[in-house]
C-alpha cells in the first residue's frame, strides 16, 4: 500500500492506495471533485523528496505528499 | 541550524544566542533578517503550518551552499499563531566578509518564500483563512493535473 498525505490547507484525510506509480494516483485524484483545484498548483513528494514527473514508480510502503502553494515568513 | 518554535519568536534572545554561538568563530559579518507580522487587511495575526521533513532537506541544501563559501546560515520559524507586531521568522548569515552574507541573505530569503514547505493563514474574526493569493506554487507543481 502507498500512503498519500495532503499537506497544509488541503482539507483531506490521508489515503491508503494500492497503486504502482504516480500516473495511477493522478487518475484517482482527477476523479475527486474537491481535488481539482489543488492538483494544478500542488507539488508532489515521494518519501519526502520532491519529484518532477508523474512517470514515477511507487513501491509498497512509499509515502506520497501533496504540497499546495507555500508562503513562509 | 534550523529552529522551529510553537510560539512567536523571542527576537532579542534568538539574535543574542546566535551571536554568542559564533562570537569566536572568526566571522566578520552577521547579517540577520527579522520578519514581523504587520497590521494590514484587518488581520489579528497570522498562523503557520510547517512540514518539517522537507523543510529540513531544503534548509540543509542551503547550508551546504553556504558552507562552500565559508558561511553559515541560521533560521528560526514559528508554528501556529503569531499575533500583530510579533515575529514569525528570523534568518541570518554569518560569513568571513560582508559581501557573501549580504548576497546570501537575499537569495536565501527569496528561495525560502518560493520553496519552503510552510503555509500561511490570516487570523481574522476568529477564523483561520489560507493566504492563497500571497502563496507561491513550488517549482514543478501540477504534475498530477
């Protein structure tokens, strides 16, 4: 299973999904109406490292995080 | 050296502690930036969420860059609520000569604004409202859309 967490202002509980890559995650989240707005402007981290392509394999136990726009300071 | 506090920053103490830590390290320059919550748009204060694992990696990358130039960076940030005229953010660079620290503090604070995994909320009328319009999408965002 892959755990998917939604950080900061995204009000969504973590998901536990049986997926093999980020493409599969994209399809699942694109079908989720409340995620539409966030997908466009969120970065993606796998095991706390930011990734730049959705052609990215996932393994059992991986953790994916979605990071919406930031504003520290 | 990254410090996260569950309260507003005690500016004189933090700046003094950092000064003391490096007082005999032979740095010629200590250049701090102190961010203070300003009264605007009828807010009562700001509130922050932080995702520490990625913040630490981002900070360590900058520390490595600083080290390569003989400098060191320190940063403190608040988590949770920070009210008007309190401080939520302090960054500082120590370097042998002033030019490196002056340039580093500028680059570091700009990248902090664009990349550090911290989310800001306005506190207004008892509500915590995401500061969406002032936020920046991290580089590479949107790959799942």
